[in-house]
C-alpha cells in the first residue's frame, strides 16, 4: 500500500468550498479509524505555467478508500517542497516522511 493520491482542485480562489467539504468528510472517516498517524491529507499551491496557482491535495496511502470516494487519482509520493499538512496528525510527517527533519 504505497500509492499516494492527488486531487487538483483548480485555482485557489475557487477551491475553498471543496477544501471545506473534503476536510469535514475526511475528519469523520479519520476519527472512525481511531486517528491513525499514517492517514493524512497534505496540500500544496502549485504554479504550472498559469497566471494563478492551483490547489492540489495529496492523500497518503492509508486514505485509499476516502481518496477514491473524492475521485483522487494515484500519483507518486509528493516532494516536501511547499507541502503543508491539511488534515490528520502532526505525527504523520515522521511516519510518512521519515527522512525529513523538523517539519
């Protein structure tokens, strides 16, 4: 189980409503699963040649069922550059990115 998942929410200005609903739904599933440290969602604002940045959210492998439910697609593990924790435990950094110091 090492596939990560990504969902592009488009331009940041339009992503807030989607982010809010995803967070509410995720936290419900996260709590039902007893808040495991390997279950987390990360967020990054990315410029891809557009005028505005796009919001991408990355789902850890342990979120596979939830990631599928929001139609996220498989991807490689995200790089740490400009990556922030969106939902889940702060301990997920050390579990999911063990080689990263002091995130």
